[in-house]
């Protein structure tokens, strides 16, 4: 008795997931078509179905497809998008050593800001952030530092489609309130979260710019608010995050501010 022939649509779906999972920067519909030679009509239907069950996500910013939350949950991780970043870059290690606090890197994967690398504090009372964790769009400094530099209509669409949970009394949980916060982030050049995501949690996040001056990632330093209550301590944390972001931006080919 011959082996059962695999269903073509299942094989093609697996091929799509494998291709997208191997592409750190995501893939467009045309790129998938060119790589897999699946007819565009069939490919579009597969992408739509995989998107409906959150195995794939299409970025409203770049129109590229990325592995979705459901697919990442199968492995308990973020998959191959950021495997190169599981080992913390030197800039994160140095910032953690300088401040003694938790430092992590967040990357926009599709439409989700995800923690892709972390150096945890040696102090007691570590804050719970883990590799692969999706950061709330509206409440996390790491997310705000990225969203503040995206197209405003795209950001509004993302926020309107998200659940804006009121984690604490200080959490902005209406779209217009979040948009106002993002305006302040652009003006300052960094994002601060003070008791807005977790009680007694403070964080500062600085955007990382690539060679085309795009912002799709950020570096964050976070600590219990009681441990960084003094303004001079928070200023030192902010400066450390800014230096780390400058180094990471330079590694991506960004020339930095004009002298």
C-alpha cells in the first residue's frame, strides 16, 4: 500500500512558514512567490488563512510578512527572526554593567514589539522581562520609543486594533492619549514609563536607527522605581540608554547626528 500523498495546500503552507521564519526582515508577497514559485492567487489565500489564525502577521509599515504570535508560541520563543540577538550585543552588556539594572532590546516583528535580547540586573527585585515577550504597544517605553517614529496613521491603526489594557492608574488607555504621549517621545528623543505598566516599575527607552534612519527597534533600561527615585539617577540611566542606542545604531550603519 503506497504512502498517502500529502495535501498540496498543507505542504505549501509549511513552505511559506519556513521561508518567512528564515527571513529576519520578513518577506513580501512577491518575494515569497519568487522564492517558492507558488501561484500568486494560491499564495495570497495561504497568507490570508495563516494571518487569520495568527501564524503570520503582515506589517502595516513595510507590508512584509513575519511569523505571528501563534507560530512563535509553538516553540515558546520568537523563532529565527532574532536568533542572532539572543546573545546580548556588547552595547547591552556594557549598559547593564554601568547601571547595574536590566537592559533589553526590543524589535518590531511584524506589528508586534518583541523583546529579543536581555541582560538582567544582578540586584534583587529583578523585573520580569523575557526573550520573546511581546511588549504592550501603549504601555511599554520600549514600544513607545519605536511607535513614536512610525507613520502616525499606521500607529493609530495599530492602537485601534489592540487591547489598551489599563495596567495601573497611570496607564494611557485611549488612543488619543497614547498619541499625545508619542508626540512627547518624539520631542524628547526617548520614552519613559513610570508606574504605567507595573507598579513601582520605571523604564527609559531610546530608539535605534538603521542605515536608512528608520526606527524598528529600541534599547531599554528598567528598574524598580524606588531604586531609581532620584532625578540624577534617572538622568544617568537615560544617558546610558542613549549611549547604547547610539552604538547599536552605528552598528546598523546609521551615521548619527550631523556634527
